[in-house]
């Protein structure tokens, strides 16, 4: 999933607002620090997913002729590869 910096900022704003509205959540740090942590976490998650996508692209390219020869469904294979690569990295999609 690709998100613009504006969308990441919007999501961080919404998450922080939801945290502030929730009576079970008690913020003990500066709100700006929490917002930055949320935004940085979203950004880091997106970078990791992009790295996974690049690895999947590499796998598909490496096995291109085999995939074509066996007339495999590339979209389904991409999903399977992505799940497997994410699992190996300990990343939850």
C-alpha cells in the first residue's frame, strides 16, 4: 500500500485523536512526541512492506520463464510469495 506523506499525517492525527478520546488510554508523554512516534511507525511499516514487494518482484523475475511455462496465475503467486516473505521477516500484512 502506498501512502503519501499527507495521508500518513492524516492517519497519525486520527490515531492520536482516537487515543485521546478513549477513556482507557492515558497518554503520559507529550502529544507531539506521540504523534511523531505514530507517524514514524506508519512510515517504517510502509518501508518494510515496500522491501517485501521488491523481494517478491525479484522472485517473480527470477522464475519468470517457469511461471510462463506452467501458465501460473501471477497475481495469486505474488500473494503467496508476499505472505511467505512477510512471514519469514516476522511482518504482519
